[in-house]
């Protein structure tokens, strides 16, 4: 997949800097799902002017979802980054 000339290798090198154990060697799923989740509502709502927030649904849900996950994780989470329980 990453051998597609001329963009395959530079994209692979860029994306590998942001991968973790959940991504496979062949296809980096988390980057593509994030991009599709943010772009798909915008693509699907083109031409519909009656719903002004529809193109931003992916970005809004990501922002609200990450914020809520952070708040819930901070209050109820048990795994801490450091032994003192405070993020340095």
C-alpha cells in the first residue's frame, strides 16, 4: 500500500510518527477513521443549506466526545500518568 509512487513513502513516514500498538503495519486505521469521521459529514451535506451545522458534525462530535471522555476519565479513571496522580 505504501509503495504507491510518489506519495506512498512520505505519507507512511509521516503517519508512522503518530502510530501506536493498535495500528497494523499494513494500514493505519486510526488516522483514516479520524479523517473520514471529520470529512464525511461535510461531504454528505454539500448542497443542503437548511442545516448550517451539518458539515461540522464530525468535528463537533469529536470535540464534544473528547472533552466528555477527558472529564469522565479525570473524575473516574484509575490509571494515572505518574505515581503522585498528577500530570506533570
